[in-house]
């Protein structure tokens, strides 16, 4: 890491919009900041995304950078990690809310001795769900099928497919949103049926 290359003139040149100066800053700090971000996120791929976002922000907001920049970069990456963690918690909560709603509805059906299949034809129901699942992009479909039909956790899916758990959660949420958009309130009944398969 050649932090010494990043002097006051480099910062001034970045503020003037010189791409060559920005490249020097990027090359000097990228690996170091990725390692730094990984200490917060424990995921090298997500750490790289956060660091790249920081550099994109610096470039588009150039004009007000000051020297020295080291502390500013560390603070920006740390804040980026914090924002990422908060957004991840929100996505986890959304998925958990879907699961919680399913459990609540299942409990109500048991108490009321009511079967949602009394009003729906089983074959038609299965076909609707299968059509929606088949229409999902391949990566999303594979993840969602594992989550829905096998009942395994996002972490287990991530481990099996060798991808980040965040990617799994985002794909599950995308699939759930599509089902909800196409089926409306019927999604709960449909998913209850499928989860009991």
C-alpha cells in the first residue's frame, strides 16, 4: 500500500476532476479499505461493495475533499458498513415477517378448524404457484424453491450454493414480493399449502 503517493496535490487534482489522481487514490487504498471493511462485515465480497460505493461517492461528490484523507476514508467505510448492516437487518426482518405471518395464519386455521383448501381447487392452486415460481429468474427460482419447498434457512441455502446469505435473503424477498403482487392476499393460503407438502 503506497499511501505516500496520496499527497495534497493528488487531493487537489481529484477536486478538479482529474481521473488519473482519483486512480492513484483508489489503487493506494482499495485493498486496505476492503480489509478494514471485512473486520466489520465478515464477508469480503460485501466489503468490496461497500468500499466501491465509498469511492463512487467520493468521485461524484468531489470538490470538497481535504488533505489528509486517511481518516475520512476510514470513517466513510465504517459508516458504509453500518448502513449495510442496518439494511441487512431490515431485509431479515421482512423475511421473518413473512414467516411470522404464515405461522399466525396457520394457528388461526387450526383454532377455527378451517382449511383454506375448502375454497380452492388443489390442482389449480399448485399450478398457479408453479407458474409464478417458473417465471422467476433462474438464480431467484433456485433459491426460492429451496426456501419454500425444502424449508431450509437462508444461511443453509447460502452455504449449499456458495453465495452470501444476503444474496439469498434478497432473492427470497424478491420472489415473495412477486408472488404477493400476482396473487394478492391469497399468498398466505398458497404458501401454507406448499409448506405442508
